[in-house]
């Protein structure tokens, strides 16, 4: 996704837990990971930011790219 940079905790694998991300020129701190799941070839996280917005972040392990979707209810 254009303009998306994700900073994450990586232990034994990459993208174990997103900590913050830059999107559309704004830096967002992840306050809480509300949900975490796997899809074929992807790791996905539903996160709430410090300013109480809700996003879905998915890491495509094949393309090594993050995607972001802003969710309603934030």
C-alpha cells in the first residue's frame, strides 16, 4: 500500500506484533491489538490506536507488504 510504513515487534518471525505505523503523513501508536488471525499467506491484526481509531493491518508474507483498512467504530 502506498505510503504505509509499519513498525512492529519481531521475535522469531517478522511481523509478530505491530507497534506503530505511518499512514497518509500521520504517525499512529498502537494502543491495543484487539484481534489477531491468520489468512492464507497473511498475518492480520485489528488494532486500536492511541487516538481511539480502529484499523485492520495485514502483512502479506509472499509479497512482504503491509495493507491497511480503516474500520468504522473507531
